C-alpha cells in the first residue's frame, strides 16, 4: 500500500522546483515599441553620451540632461494621454522635439549642435546607447 502512494507522489515530487535546480529560471525581456514610454534612465544616458561625443563641459552636460529629462517627461505624458500613432500624438511629439532642439542649440552652441546633427555623430550616439541598454 505504501509503495502505491509513493508511486502516485513520484510525478508530483519530480515536478517540484526543489528537485529541478539544474534548470535556470526563464529570462523575461521587456519589449519596447516606438510608442512605449522611454525609461527614466534614457535622458541621463543620452546626456552622458552626448557630453562625451561632443566634448561638452560638465556644466553643459548637466544642462543637456535637464533638457532631455524635460523632453522625456513631456513625451511620456503625451504617449499616455493620446492614442498611439495618432496624428495628435505625432504632432505633439514633433512640437516637443522642436522645442528641445532649440534649447539644446542654445546650450551646446551652433558649432557643436551642427556636429550633433551629422549622420556620423548620430550613428555613434545610437550605437553607444544600444550598448548601454544591454
């Protein structure tokens, strides 16, 4: 009789996690889409990368970080308030981006802002940001 109960419990015990320690826990990755809110660290990381790439002073990097934090906050608020991919959202994001660009130009100066606008610089910054996300 005892062996019958033991046989019934065997499949249950084999499935318990304490008996399967050799298997690692599954990895869950967050999938971000274009209309997902940006993570709070994005502005900080982007400001640091821009500071290095454009050779900004610590004061300029701090001011860029402040601008990017504001841009991030406004963009995330717009994404929460307006429907994804709607014309209203696109128009709001464009307005936010234009204001941010004006503020950045004032902080970094016209020469460094022009450098920031080049494709090569943008590719370097994008590559560095992807490295930081891993």
